């Protein structure tokens, strides 16, 4: 992603997060939009981005649109790694994410949520 692509992405990400916190629209968006956070494999820095998700029980699936233009999901290739889904069910939920790419290039990140206490 170049600088001209990253500026609009930052704007849209910020707008979606603001809408998710809005009183009327927020609960609707919260059913399919969540902010994820993870620590980069090589940098060790913490990153966050909003994503669309689909949930079934203690499992979350994130479809990565235009995966060749994004790098975040590569942190979860192979054995995967830890991830946090912010404000899912009214609280932050941690889990283990694993990214897979099929022959057609479609990328899915599957998250197994940790048990709540």
C-alpha cells in the first residue's frame, strides 16, 4: 500500500470506528465490525485495524478483502498468533488467529476465542 492508498484507508478506518461508537448506528455496525489488535511478528509493535467479521459461537472468521494490498494478516500465517478483538460482547476478547489462503487467492483469518472467565 502506498502513501496515496494509506491516507484514504486511515480516514475510512477512523470513520468506521467513530460510527461503531455512535448510539444509533453503533449497535448495528458492531454486529459485523470489530477492531482487532495484534503484535507484529518482526517489529514487536502493537497494531490495530477495523475489520468485518462473522461469528459462530467461540469462533470468528475475518475475510480479508484485497489481501495482496494488505500485510496485517500475514502475521497469522503458519501456526498463527495471538489477537485481541476490541469490544466484542461488550469487552475485549483474546484469541488465537490463523490465516489461510486458498488457490484462488482468497484469505480467511480464523480466530478461536479464548474462554471467558
